[in-house]
């Protein structure tokens, strides 16, 4: 689990931070916008929007191959973004950073490229906490190559069963443990370093889905000692359309590419081709240069704030949410109220379907997510076909949490 850092006093100027996000100033009818769907996508500060606009206005070109100033600028901007991401997650070299379109694509690259080494009977270990993007690629691999999938169960609070994991690693031929670093439903994190150490003792590689964790906690891939890690820009105050795959250099270097085409080759003849060195071999086609610029700007924006203050502010928001929502009759928080959470909190409410609740809240300007949140195994674990999820970001306020709780109380009477 991520260690929650202690820091005092709280120094974030939230009103000033909110003013940097143009979208937050709008109203939905008579109501101010209350955006609590940050686990799906975060809003973008003006600096990110400006950086992308500046690129398009001054430097738009395909990188790497053009022999003219615009292409040189585009190449520099793209590779600067790669270096910035490497620094952000403490990668050893920029070449370990592969730009993809999303966390989903990053995980699929591992499943489809590294996964070619697997044979029938090899095992991938997953947990019931996983997002579908960290389940479906492995189910596809099961159909294609006859591998097996071993599931790590959890208790009623969402804590993973470490005895089950130890048994799986000890008894099965596990090649990879692919694990969410932070649940997109419960907002809980498994004890990552303990789990990674346990997996490595069993000669098992570890892939971390850090899509949710990356905006809420510092990530140091060398300290975690994972083998692969994936996340998306758009959950990190950056643009959609670009994700990151980090991998140990030796592992990436041994993997074939997933996409064939331009940029990912070294040489092509009529009857054969050789692929490029990493990371270019995994970046076939025209790369998302402007999106990389936006991601660079998003990281610069976020890292101006101390992580301790970010964690404390968001932890306070979720504690307030737990306290306020627990006062509502018939409301049940998935995983209970004793959990330390980051990012998200999900709940069910007697008498009203999550879809209906989310729609009625939306009419009041309050944006939450409803459904299974691409985590159906976890919802089945809690015997809940769907839930309502609120998820926080740096720009959210306690007043917005109070507004959510009050709106739910107003909506409920006709359904009771």
C-alpha cells in the first residue's frame, strides 16, 4: 500500500488552483458544476491547453524523420516529454518509456508481445480488484495460447488474500502477476512492495496498472521494483489519447512489436523487415506529439505541489465523504468505512438504481459515475451489480462533498 505521508500545515490554495481550470467555472442550468468523476478522467489546467495550442501553432510536424525546423522542434518536444515522464516515475532511462494511446493499450502490448513467450499451462495471476483492461487481454491470451488464469480473492473490505497469493505463487507456474496499484472502485491499494517481493521470490514478473494511482501518489518504479507499469495521461490532468508503458529495458528489448508500419522499423525489404530499437519499435505510426506535449505540461503542473499536501487534501475529502454519506439511511459504502482510501469511493443506495441517482445528480450539476466501472468481478464479489462512484482530484472541495450528500437527501424521498 502507498504510505500516506504526514505533513502540516495544509498549504494548498484550492481557490487559486480551481481558477486554473476553465471548465470548472461553468454552471449546469442553475447549479455550479461539481465534478466528481476524476477516476474516469480529470479536467485540464490552462497550462496544459496552452502548451498543446502553442505546439500546434508553432511546431506541428511529424517527428524524427523531417529535415526541417518544424520537424526538429516536434522531435525535441516529443523526446523531451519522454524524458519528463522518465523523471516523473524515476525510470532509469528515457528509452524505458513507451508512449501508447492508453493504459489499456499498454497492458495489451505486454499481453500480445511479451505474452508470445507463454505456452499452454503457464499462469497469469490477477486479483478481483482489476479493471477490465487488466482482465480481458489475459482472457484473450487464454483462448489463444491455452494459458491459465489464477485469481487472488479479497475479503469484505477489499483487502487481497495474501495467503491465496502465496499459495498461487508456490503451487502454480505463474509467469506474471498483473495487479492494480489502486482500485478504481474502492480507492484501496494492496501492499505493493510486499507483493512484488513475494512474486520475485517465485521468479514471477509483475505488471502494475497505475492508471488510478498516478495522480494521487508519487511513483518510483525503481523503489517499487516492478517489471512493467502502465498509466494514462488523461487521469493525470493531461490530454486523452496518450498513455505510458514503462518496462525494464532488458524485458522490452526482448519483446517483438505489436503494430507494424512506419516508425517501428529499422529496415524493410520485399520479403523481410527488421524492427527498430526500443522504444520506437512499439510506437508504430504517427506519434501523438501534441498529446505528449500536453502530458509533459500536466506533469510540470502537478509536480509544483508537494505530494504530501496533495495526499492530505484528497484524504480529507474522502474522509468527509465517508462521514457524510454514512449518515444517509440505506446507503452502503463498498468495502466499508474503515478503509484508507485514495481517489475513489463507491456506494449503493437502497431504493434507487445507481444510473437513476447519477442522472438526477447530473441535473443538479453534480457529476458522478454509475455502473460497474469496468470491474464486474469486483462488483460480483460484493453482490452488487452496480454502484455509484465519487472520485476526487486536487481541485475538489469539501463544499462539493457536502453538496453531493445534500443532493442525495433531496433526491431520495420519492424513491422511498
